């Protein structure tokens, strides 16, 4: 049978000379080329969907390559024609180089673990909840969801639609259906049994009732408090959501969290292992703390000692993120937790651009000086707007010492802030 409808003709002398077994050599070459091109075509199309990712390791080095797979053991990436593996213990942060497009959403799921996911709409029948999104679908067990908020018609943001979550009764003994009531809402105690595009099915006074979705603005399930994400959980940021998971498996096709929450693989914006392996320095009690202000022994006067001692600050107190404020002539020593790997923070004048003079900051581990810097107003310049970065290897260390002192004998300096000081394990 001919591949194309064309009149039959006798082969010319050149064609005849290439005949082998009933087919010309030119024909076999052409057919092979066609098969090769069309055989590679699916691979070429699929390759465009494989994310190229940036991997920051715990030691500060950075790798890049195309994602092959990520599981509980580690990560495999491909670059320069070969695959490389990175163990899970070495991974700090993973980010795709191409940022996914933002998505809208008419519904937001709030999870028991404290995370959330946006989507267009959801259905639930049986154990699995399905959330539809422009980039695919999300599947998760209904037991992982604490509440659902639906955006009201004509609204442009989901946040106002979820305002009812701030007015929940102090004592809740059943599931709650949140129904629109004029400009406000009402809570109806019932048992939620199903969700479809048309109705939310509830059981009220032993009667099964479908409630039109147009009247429903939210659902609150009666769930035990999980106390937030588990220790050691990975921070998982996706387009339209933020979650925590102890186990992360990722391929170009799918993101699987804790073996039960499935999202599109293209949704990932950041995977942060450090978030689950960090201990804020502010939560550790110093083993040793000595403070001697510039006016010497007067610092021991009751009421002054506390003022000059290190203090914790929160974001919004004139600082971009939480941390410590420490004044000159202070030495603090902390016993390091087991498996401490790195200290990360940023040091800058607590008075920002109003700072005058220099303050010396020294960080040591077991008596070994690993960081020394003079902090003054210049570190808040255009090149280092947030201050001097501190990134210290703590592997094998037992004690961490931070000393804040005068820059020179004639310069008392000023207070410095340590922004978000954390110990990574």
C-alpha cells in the first residue's frame, strides 16, 4: 500500500542502483529519518515541561540542573548530559528557575497543619477532596482540611471571604456550615457529608439535607488541633499555597507530600528544608551572659542591667524581621544543640542610618574566631541594605560565643541587631 497517492513509475538508473530487498536505500534512509524525528518529538515536547532547578546545599554551595526526581533519600538532577544525586541531608533550598504564573481562585483550603491552598473549586465524596486549578488538580484526604472559604461573587480576593474564621465560637462541638446572612454570615452546627458543584450535603437533626452552594461561604470541620506543622517539616511553597510536609516527593508530573497530598509538579515555587531544621537562637537560653556598658560598673545598678542586656525584637518594631538587639561590651555563650550545622543571620546597626560610630562583632565556636566585623552606618548602604551576612559552619561545635564590643577604645559604638539568627541542623 502506498503512503501517498501518486502514479506508479519505473525507477531511474540511480534509484535502481540503490535497491535492496524490494526497497531503495534512499527510501530506507528517508523512512528512518522520519521515524527518528517523530520518535524524538514526544521527548522534545516533554523536555519543555521539565523544570530547571537551583539547589542550595547546606554547606552554601549551589547546583543547577533539570529535575529528574526527588524522594525521601534525595534529589537527582541532570546537567551536561549526566545525572547527579544529592542526599536529602545536604539540601537546604530548592527553587525552580522559571517562576510559575500566579493563579486566581474561588476557594481556599486551610489545612490542619497550618498551610493553605487556593483553587477554582472543590468537590468531595468519600475520603478524597479534589481541588481544581488552572495548572491541574490537587487531591488530599478530607481529614487534612480544617476549613474551606469560598469567594463571594464579584469579589477580587479570597481574604474577605475568609473573615468569618476570625469570628468562630470559642467552643465548637460539631462541624459548622457557614451560610450568608445579608452582609454577614451565620454558623450552622451540623455534620458535613459531601461537597459538589451544586450543593453541600449536611446531616442536621438526623436528616440529610443538600444546601445550595450559592448560600454557602465556608465550612469548618471539627478537627483536633495538630499544634502546627511537625518538627523537621519541609516548608513547601507552591503557586497559590503554602504547606509543610515531613516527606516530599517531586517529579515534573507530580508533587506528593507525606504520601497523601498530590499537587501538579509545575506548581512548586520553593522547597525549604532549612525551615524544618532550624532553631531560632532566641529560643535558647544563654549558658553565659556578661554585660558591661560603656560606663562600666554603673551597669550593675538595678534597672539598668536589664536595659543593657540583649533583648528580642519582633518584626514591625522598626525592624524588617525578628531578632536580637545587643549593645557593646556584651558576651553571650550558648550550648549548641545536637547536629548543629550552620549559624545564619545578618548584623546591622539597630539605629539603622542614624547610627554613629562603629561596633565590633565577633562570633566564635569553641574558642575559634570565625567571624569579625565592624558594624556602623555604612553597612546599611546600597550594597548591603540589610547589613553584614553571617554564615558560619558549626559542625562538631559545642559552644557558640557572640561578643559585641567597642570598635575602638575611644568609640563606644552603638547597639546592633542580629536579624533572624537561626541554627540549622
